C-alpha cells in the first residue's frame, strides 16, 4: 500500500525501531485503521508504534487515520487492512445480525466517552436534564437516546436534531447537547468562556465498551499470533501512553493530524484518566483492554429492552476474551 504523508511518520518510526528491537526477525506488515482523525483517544496505538512495542513482538504496524470521508471498516471487510478501531458494541451486534464475521478482540475504553452537556445552574444533575431541550444527532437518537427514554423517561419530544454546531446551545441556556468528553466541553470552555456541566452517559448506566479493536474472523483464525501481538502491544501502549513518556506518540499524532494541538491532547489525556475511560472497573483487576461476557450481556439486554436491537442476535459471537483480561501491563500503572 502506498504511504501518504499522514502515514509515513508512524510507519517509518516502527520500521526504524524494528531494526533495533528484532534485527534478525522479519516483521509481519499489518494495517490498523482508526475511526477518526488522529487524537489522544488513539494515543496508546501510536505509543506502541513510537516506542517499538509492536515491533518487539513481530509486527510492522501502519496506522491509517479515519475521518469524515473515510470508511476504514469497509476496508477491513475488503481485506485491505487487518485491524480496525470499532465504535461500541452496537456496531459489533449489528455485524453479527448482518452475518458479517467481525470480531471484537479488545476494548480500549471501559466507558463510552459520550456526554450530555448543560449550562451550569440549568441542569446540575442527570435527572434535571429531563427538563431541558436536548440537541441529539440522528445516530445518538437511534442508540443511546432510546436507552435514555426507556431507562430514565426522557422523551422524543424534548429532542431536537444536533447538527454539530454548538451555536444553538450557547444561545439558549435551557438547551443541552450531546458531545464527547474531550471535545465539545473543551471547545465550549475556550470559545464561550465557561465550564459546562458534563454528564457521562456511562456513569448513568450506558454500559457498552467503546473504541474496540476489530478483526475479521478468518484473519483471527489464520493469524492468532499476530492478533495476540497487536492486542498485547496495544495494552502496553495504553499503559505507557497514559502513565509514562508519551511525547513521541503525541508527535506522531500531530504529524498525522496537523490540526491537533498539544493543549487539546493534554486536556483529553487528563479527562481520560480523571473519568476512568480507559482504566477503570474490571481493568483495575484484569488490565486495560479487558472485556467480560457479563458486561457485554448487560449492555445487550439494555439495548433489547430499549428496542435498539432484536433479542435474536447471537451477541456472544461479536467478541472474544481470548487475548485480554490477564493482567498484562498492570505493573506500569502508578501505585498511588
């Protein structure tokens, strides 16, 4: 595959470090497609390219950023890449329902970073959000908002379509809006000069994993060692990115996405740590990346109850716990 400017830095670094880490071994070349432009939320993967962790177990990893005009998941299904960054488990359930042999092998985020944002004083608790008009996009309305209706009594009538323009929210204090933990709250704080109230839907019980690592089942069956290397390398990468020296990874992120700035990266890392997006819950005992059958079943049941997915889906076929949950890298977490 021809390298573009956005891909060269990550790949060249991996190749250079490969020569140091494994001078006598040939590297298996694989492509990992993300689901958006390079950012701190992808940091652990860039970390393992930058510090040679993937190379040390035999992989030369090329990271291909996603974006508004990029469908890396389609490239995964077309065998143009070997690993893909999934969204949440709803995507995984849908793949099973459509007989697409995609398997989630790792959950980077233990908590979904989706948030609802409100003006201070207008909604200071999750329950008070029910008194606001909420700007929710079509995708969110069809997924987590249906759960909010079923679980908490939010209404279809209070929802207005979100066009990814915060202007209506800023102009009307009686409006709330969707966002991502490290994105819209930061933009509002910088542009409008106030710190909004931010409610993480995961803390209200929306229990899906997010930012999964997906592979096609045939690749998994024929390349289990490559999958093991990528998953374990990514786990170590996330520990090192969150708790260690992440300067080289951040440089790769900024090279791949010139609009990304260090202050945005710093804000995102701080929020991921503060809110336990990557490292909380089961990961505190079983390690970053962990997935459990109990948590996937819990989320599946909630989505069936909310009418988002049918109860006929074989949800167990959507993931495997083979490569996670063994405590790898936990010694890299700060003790205090």
